[in-house]
C-alpha cells in the first residue's frame, strides 16, 4: 500500500533560515550543514543565490557553499532565480540547482518581481546553462494549493507551469504548499491530475505545516505513490514573500512517522536530533516540531 522507501530532501538551511529573524552566522550555518551531512540525509538544500537584499539571511550563500565539508553520497543543492544566481552557485561549487516560480501570478510577482510569462525565458536560460555543465536541475512551483494573495489556484494553472518547466528540461518538480493550506483530499485530487501527465518519480511534495495538515498530506501523497518529500529540521521556515507562511513540515516529525511505518529513509533520528538541538540553540527559541517538543519537555 505504501512505498518501501522515501527520500527526504532537507531544506532547513534554505527554506528554514530564510524566514528566521535571527541572522545565523556563516560559521554556525556551515557547522549545522556539516552535522546534517552525517545524519544519513542524501540531499540538503544549503542556501539560495538570490538577491541579498531580498533575502538578507542568506547573503552569505557563497561562503557557506564553498566551506562546508562535503560527504560522498550527499547532494548539496541551492536555489537560483536567474543566470546571475546560477553563476554564483556554480562558482561556489554546488552540486545541483533549483529554479522556482509560482502558480499564482501575484505571488510570482511579489516573490521574484516578474509575471509568470516573463519568468519562463529567465528560467529556461538557467536550465540550459546548468545542463551544459552537467548539473541536475530541480524545479519548484509554489502556491499549488492556495495563494496568500489570490486564494485558491486552479490545478490547470499549476499544470501549465509544470508543463513549461518539464519542457525546459528540469529533472524533478517539487509541488509547494507555500502557506500550508492543503488538505489530504485536495492533495490527492491535484496528484491525480499530475500523475496523468508526469511520472511519480519526477514529483516531490513540499508541505508547510501552518495549519497542522502537513503529515496528513504526506500520507495522502504516499498513498498516491510519491516517494520524495521536502522538509526542514525542527519545522523551521517559510517564504518571506508569502504573508502567513510559517514552518515547513518538520524533518524530525516526518522521520518519526516514516520510521514507525517501516518506510526506509536512511536517516538516523539520534543524529538528526543532535543537529536540531544545535540550530535551536543558535536561533535562540524552541523549535516547534512535535518530535523536538517531546524532548524539550523532558
Ligand atoms: P530584480 O530586482 O527584478 O532583479 O529581482 P534584476 O534582474 O532586475 O536585477 C537587479 C539587480 O539585482 C542587478 O544589480 C542584478 O545584478 C542584481 P545592479 O545591476 O542593479 O547592481 N541581481 C542579483 N544579485 C545577486 N544574485 C542574484 C541576482 N539577480 C539579480 N541572483 C530577483 C529579481 C529574482 C533577483 C529577486 O526578486 C529575488 O532575489 N527574489 C528572491 C525571492 C526569494 O528568495 N524568495 C524565497 C524563496 S521561494 C520559496 O520560499 C518557496 C519555496 O520554498 C517553495 C514553496 O514553499 O512553495 C521554494
Ligand atoms: Mg517553502
């Protein structure tokens, strides 16, 4: 009924830290990523090469990417919005890049300052140049399940964006519930449409847990055969250009559920918790994942 194995893509150092008020020092970011590398995670989104004025928390992207200790078997990825971002990412030696845009016209503009139509050629160039140097490219589409500005988003609109991104040559698409409004029924309805067009191996789900539905949405996705999930340790995160966006699905909560269900991930809870406690201390507040709270209380 459920897949035997799932890949967890840790986005905490990017999606998590981009929305934290505290600026985590470059040294602490590097130390945290080095700890994450040893947990058994095979994919870490370490930063983003966006405009530092737009995301000051990740202004040190180049230094972070260039100074982490890379471990074999772990893919170190970063978000890039355009060619300038790609150049910076390649110079810093990232393994993989992710392009991103929104299914919502308004969120797209607020987040990357372009209409959807204007975004396609920009991302197309990034994909072409990244492929030229042999990089895998991931795509993200945001606000799939709802937009903070426009409300509900038609699945046809999301599919139009997805079609374009796959035509460009992206290798995988992550479907984002940017502000955490999705429910399991909606997830299955959207996935039903997607799976008619795209193989399940090329899709990932990116849930935020704003309203507590993220794990339920993971279960709904597992039932549809999806095996890749994005999450952020401790439930850090959110998009600063999506009002109301809060923490990502917490990696530790996800792992607790998958471990209990006998679904293999290769990630070790003990080491994950150590890494969570490290970043919790640096951030200076209790992280809000359920799993960590059971430890914080004891
Ligand atoms: P813009 O101002 O329209 O950019 O911003 P521009 O192309 O007009 O260039 C203006 C200046 O910025 C130029 O400098 C460029 O060189 C510079 P000047 O010539 O004036 O000196 N510039 C850059 N500098 C450094 N790195 C770059 C870069 N690009 C241009 N990459 C831009 C457009 C996309 C750059 C801006 O809007 C931006 O950086 N946005 C970032 C927004 C962001 O990071 N949001 C959060 C991530 S998305 C998310 O969280 C959702 C997700 O998690 C999935 C989900 O949950 O749904 C992925
Ligand atoms: Mg996100």
